[in-house]
C-alpha cells in the first residue's frame, strides 16, 4: 500500500500520469460545459419569480461550490505534505490556490451581477456573498504567504499550517456570518437556494458542477506539471524525457 | 532529570516576557494609545451626534481593539527571532506549545488587559449606555485572548520574513471576524436590554478552542519558519 | 580522567545532503561522533558551516540523509535529543533588556538537567563577576557572548554545538573558552564547532572536517 502511494506520488510518475490525464480532462470539461450551458441557458424553463436572470446560478452556484471544495483540497493535501513529506501533495496545494481564488472571485462577481436585477444594487451584505468574500481573503492570504517565503519547502509547509487553521475557521466564520445576517436582514427578498428546484432546472446545474470540477482537475494538473518541470529540471529522468521527446 | 519543570518552564517564560515588556514600556503604551486615538477619530470622521455614535460604539470599539492587537502582535516573537532567543526556545527539551502559551499569555497581559481597563472610558465617550458596560468588559475579556492566540499563529508564520507586517494583517484579520461579529453584537444587544448569554457562550467556546489548538499550531509554524 | 557522561552515547550522521536555492552545499556527508571527541568544521564563508550546525540541532531538515542520536533519528525523538544538546548560534539569544543573571535563570528553567553550580558561579567562571546585574545591552559584544557561553557551564549536557564561539572575544578570553571546550571533551563530552581557531587537543580527540570544494 505504502509503496504504491509513494510510487505514484513521485514527481516522475505524477508527471507522466498527468500527461496522460490532461487531454481527457480537457475534452470532457469542454463537452460538459457546452452541454451544461446549452441546457441551462436555453433548454431549462424560465423561473416564474425571477425571470431569465436566475440563469446565472448555472455559473454562480458551481463556482461557489468549487471555492469551498478547493480550499478543502488545499488543506488536505497540505496536511499530507506536512505529515508524510510528499512533494506532490505540496505541489497540488499550491497549484490549487490561484484556481480556488479565481472560482471565489467568479462566485462573487456573478453574485453581484445577479444582485443588480434582484435587489436593485450591485452589492448586498448577504450571508453567502459575505462568506465568499471572506473566503477570498483567506485564499489571498495563502497566496501572499506562499509568494513571500523564498524556500519552496518552507513555503509549502507554512501554507499548509495556514490552510489547516483556515479549515478549522471556515465553519465558524460561516456560522457567524449566517447568524449575523439573520439578525440584520431578517427578510431578504429572495435567496439563491430555492427550497425545491424543478428537475429540469437541477440537471443542468449538476452538469455544470461536474464540468467545473473537471476543469479544476485539468487546470490543477497543468500547473502541477509546470511545477515539476521547474523543480526537477536537473534530474536525469527529466533530462531523458525532454531530449527523448526531441529525437 | 528535574521534576515539576513543566510549570516552571511555563512561568519562567511568562515572567521573562512580562519583565521584557515592562522594561521597554512603549510596548504597552503604544497599542493602548493607538486604541484610544482610533476610537476618537470616529466622532470626527462621522459625526458627534449622540444617537449615531451610540449605535456605532460597539463596532468602533471592537474594530479599534482588533487593530490595536494586530499592531502589537509582532512583539510576541520578533525580537526573540532577531537575537536568537527563539532558536534557543525551540531547542529547549520542554514542550514548545507550553512555552508559546506562556508567551501568548504575557502578550495578552501586556496588550489585551490595558484595552479592557480603558474601554469603559471610551464607551462613555461614545455614549454607550450603562447597561452595555458589562457586555463591553465581558466580550473584551473573552475576546481579546482569542485575538492574541489566533494572532500568534500568524506571527509565527511571518516572523522570518523581512516585510511581514502587512502580510500578517492579511492572514490574521479574516480569522478575527467571528470574534468581531459576536462581541460587537453582544454589546449592541445588551444596550437594548436583552440577555447576551448566547453570545458570551459562543465567545467562551471560541476561547476554549483557541487555547487548545493555537499554541500547537504556533509551535508547528515556528519550527517551519526557523528552518 | 573519569568520564562524567554516559560513554554509550553516539551521534551518527548518515549521507547528509543539503541544497540552498538550487545550489548543492554539501552531499553525502557522513561522520560519527563519540564521547571524548570534538569535531571542528572548517570552510570558507558560504560553504554551509552554519547550515550543518543547524541541521545537527534539528532546526533545519536535510534534503537527504539522517542524523541519529543513540541509534534514533533526531527528527523523531526530539525531546530526548534536545535534553542532551546545547547550541550557541551566531545569534546567541542573550536578551539585551535582561541582566546576565536573568538570562541564565531563563535558560536554566528551560533545560532538563540539574545545574551543578549556581548562575552566579557560572558567570564568575566566564569572567563576568561584577556584571551580573547590569542590563546585557550595556555589555560589550564579547561579554554578551560570554554570557551565552556561561550556559554551557550551567547546564551540563554531553553535546555542545557551537557556531564561531570565539567571535568578538579577546585573546585572554579565547584561551579560557578553549580550555572550557577541551576540558569538556576530555571529561567525555562531545563538541562540534565551526572555527579556524586551533584547539589544543590531540588527534585522538579532534577531527576536522573541511567543507572547501
């Protein structure tokens, strides 16, 4: 079991595995996103309350899901790198951060775009939007800390500690913000999470969510590969791989 | 091997940091002055109107307390890092988390406690009603230790960096949000004459969580930063 | 001379490698240190002397290789190893706002061993009699280093790791500290130091390691 993990966690195997997976992930992401967007923007029925503008949930909701998911991935792989000193886990954590931050920003921007027709303003201190904003701060803190530390291994471990502290805090922050929101805005006009969603509206959402997840894997593996190229450039296997490819 | 050296090590560390702080008094005075000045900026910036200041008072005082703590955090580890004492601490066979806890407690006594003592006066200057005074003191007493504890993790992560100051606030301020929300809300609720038991329990829970986890996280972060 | 420390203790360094910013500082470094021996590490600036010492303290992690204390990796059983170790680095950790006496009291409380002598006596041995109660920042650099070295007298541990112990110290003091180190080694202690200062020890007791490429 251990030797299996260590074999696949070695930079060489990870690099070759990523090379094989990336095209598959890229194409299936593209297909899912095209199908999901077509279904969501054209096929799905119009909402009787919100009209057409509800359709932004097909981007907003999966992006918000991903923003949480990626932070969890970062904390988990950071912890693995910290405890078992697996280099690839560190690479996964640090490659995920900018992608997670981008999804969080996307969730914020789409939330604000949705807010204009719904609430009449670009920004409302709604619980979900506020939580996303704080999550964005956590991502930016992670990225800033990583870029401030020169030594790569130290940076990875320091960021892992930060991500773990963040993970303990996220539920607390989330709960606090929810609670704060119910106090100050008891009657928000409409909320994103509708109690019951028609199946015809739900299916495109799930397709989009899967598409976003695959896109994350695709982008993350691309970034990890670049990191491996950088850090392993002096190893023999990398030199053989590069010169071999040229022949 | 010596006996009872655990509590001895903890109290020695606490006493050492308190002595150091007392000998460089600006460490105590500066954050306190900062706290007072920030609070007194608000009536100037917003309006001296009584009803407005009264509603804003809990938030103003707590935001100022947050910033004042932030400003003083660096002193937990910075000078020890520069003169090699931090290395010596990490090389001590005593549990690092315990020594760290001693240092954090000293930091709170030096920077948190004075804030609590001066807060009622600031409350009066912002027309905070008498009923809310207990809430102000109780939330500060429960909340400021959490700020020191959580902040110490951030300092430990940035202590080796040349320009860690701004980065520290970026790392730590988002983590302070739950304390800010519950504490300032408790004060406002108390001012309205409603019981604030729930908020105080929540702050106490945060304190319990922070006091158990933060020293360990800080110790781990210090080991990483000093490599 | 009768040994004061356990004769069974052994420090083993196994094929240690260290890179800094993509540059190999050293690789495949191996040696063993047993009681009654000193290791003097020499090399030009930037050759990684301090890095080795920090590795040996367990402050830094090696890129490859391991360091064993009595057969146990120092990165696993940290507390056991640290209670046998005294390190005086380039930044020696003497607090300027505390007096020499207070500085020593702190390090005494952090140590795991019983002191054979009082902090006052330790300071006197290092020639700091009369300076116990002055704030350390008013002392000269050499005197502050002596305060740091007084820790070695106060907490008798077998393994001393010293980074340039003679820096800023006058000729008379250098002789004194040299004697301190040789006595420690001859009593069955171990010492690892970086310095170009010759030590008055026979080849049986002294090994030197040159990091020059």
